[in-house]
C-alpha cells in the first residue's frame, strides 16, 4: 500500500503523457522497420522523452517515499534526446545518403549506463549522490548544454535541407520538414526556460504544472507528424558535374571567363525547354526532369537558376505557373474555369500553395485579381 500518495493535476498530466508517449514511441519504432519510414530513432526519442515523466511522477506523487528503491530512476535522458532527434531528421532529410552521426549518441549512452549503476546502489549512498554538486552538474546542467549545442546544429541541418528541397522540387508540401524545425525551436525554448526556472529563478513559478502541459504538447506534436512524415529523397546525386557540349574542344571548368557564359547558356536552354514544353504544368516536376531534358547535370541547372534568375528552382517554376494562371484569367474562356481549377491546371496541388505564390508574384490574390479584371 502506498502511504501519503499525492494525486494532483501534474501527476495526471504526466501520467497521460507517459502512457501516450510510450505507446506511440513503440509504434513508431516498429514503423521504422519499413524502408520508406525512418522513424525508429524518432520512436526511441518519444519513448525516452515519455519515460522521463516517470521520474517526475515518482517525485510529485511521493511514490518514491513509500518505495525507496524507486529513488533516482535512471530516466534522465538530457544527454541523448536531442542527438536522437538529430539522427532522425538526418535520416528523413535529403542528407540521408551522408554518413549518419551516430557518435552524437555516445555521451547519452554513457550517461544512461552511469545512471543504471547509481540506481542499483544502496539507498543511503543514492541520497548522498543526489545531494552532491557533481550529480546535478553532470546529469542535468552539462546534459542540457550539450543538448542545446546539438539542437542548434540540427537547426542548421534543417536549414540546409530546406534550401536543397527548394532547389529540387516544384511541389514541396511535407518535404521541407517545417514541423521538425518548429518543434526543435519549441524544444530549445522550453528546455532553456526550464533550466532558468530550475537554477536561476527557482521561486518564480510556484506551480510546475506548466511544464507538464509543455511536455504533453511535445508528445502529441511528435506523435502526429512522426506518423505522417515520409522520407524526403535526394534526387541530386553527389557525382561531380560534367560539362555536356557538342563542341569537340574541351571546356575548362571554374574559370572566371567561362562560368558566367556557361551558366547563361544553360539558363537559355532551360527557358527554351520550359516555354516549348510547358513542363511547369506538371505538379510533380523536379529539377532532374529539366536536367534530363536538356542534357545537363542538375547541379549546373540549379546553379544557373540561382545565379542568373536569383531564385531557387521552386520559385522559378512557380513564376511560370503564375504567368500561365494570369493568362488563363485574362482569356475569353475563363468562365469555364474556377479559381481553384486554374491553380490545379497550371501545376499547383493545393489552393493555399496557389494563393501564396500568386500573391508573392503579383501582390494580390487570384480572387481579387479576377475581380479587378471584371471591373476593367
């Protein structure tokens, strides 16, 4: 029988988070066995994130007072959570073909082993360890600092991933990993906030229920997007670009006089192909499709668009689509088209993407643009 059991709202929220996190974490780990879903490490992240709540449940409900053996549960994962999320994001990003940085997990593994050893020590010795300065420093403070460094590094990875996606795909929905970027920022903010409350302003927040709410939000956030997120393939290989030219005279690479001329030549070929074929109306168009059609390496095509047009591939293709949409809106048979129908016809897969791009290039929405045409 548990004496002096304290059941409160914080224990309830942590209990819900524990059950949900462990259940969905295991599910994601099982899903990770499939080739098109690298969710194993995300599932492990969620599982460990949820297990950390068991420590707070034990403390806040006073269970550990009735069962001293549960004191100092080995569920402090501050050294390993952010590295696990880093490995997950790399595996589902366009950089999955690069060497995965598993070495980021080593400090976390050492931390878990050390906690397991401490957990099986006599209760009196565990109390002394818990009161020591080095226990807090090593397992909490340094763990947090390491996590923040890995988290910021992860944001850099996701930024590079987004640039690569925008230079590869014309349809980018669910490929940018925006949820992972925002979730990582959320984790960093809540982690820094919790650290400040614990060690700098310990009396400023009398009720720790807010931390349970933040943990619950994180668990449901990861659960939803972890189940729906698919791997984002890198279509541009790391094979060095080779000049393809009908000129039998070899072309010198990377000379200041040649590169601008070569990029202009490639850009003209791209423009000509897109204008003649109207391939931009293919909603799944990628830079590989364009490169194959004109016989150039995709890296060179991307470089040409970035340098000559001063925009990424996605924006470049969307500009063609918007011009086509404006042409349809100005045409005599526009009454046969709905606004959404025009968006789909020119290559957009969703109304929101069409409206967003239309406003970016024209400064107004398709609906208002259509109304202005009627007035004039």
